[in-house]
C-alpha cells in the first residue's frame, strides 16, 4: 500500500511540476508571441500598401495607354488628311476649286493652309506679270 501512496504522490507531484513548467513556458512565450503578432500586423499593412500602390500603378498605366492610343489615332488622322494635300493642290491647280469630302477640324486646318499657299502662289504670279 505504501508503494501505491508513493506512486500516487509521485504522479501528483509530476502533474504539479508539469503545470508549473507549462505556466512558466507560457509566460516566456508571451513576449515572443506578441512580437510575432506585431510583425505579422506590420507585414499585413505593408502588403496592403503594396496592393494599393499596385492598383494605382495599374490605373496610371491604363490612363497612359489610353492617352498614347488617343494621340496615336489623332496623329494618324492628321497624317491621313495630310496625304490628301497633294490631291487638293492638284485639283486647285487644275480647276481652281477644292472638293473636301468631310469638314473636320483637321480638314479645315489643312484647307486653310492650302488656300494660304494658293494665295501666295497667285500673289507671286501677279507680281511676275506686273
């Protein structure tokens, strides 16, 4: 019976020692857990900042691409309308009339430039005749 009481006392002592050791380990781990939690929070904030900046960069990139496309299209329209200048000059030279199919702002500018050029040519002709 004594052996049983001694065994029981050893088991109870072991459980008490285990509880004390566990409490001590929890107390020692608490600052480490707090540091890990704080580090995790900082990392999450950094990740959110990076996501926000990535979204802003994506939006800016899309705006730049749209702007480039708009300018490219505008420049191409100007070039296409500029290609009609020789035909307009030939028509004007031969018949004295200009037939412009569509009146856009660029077409009006081209037409104005052509008429100014024609006026200069006519003025030089008149000056030579006199």
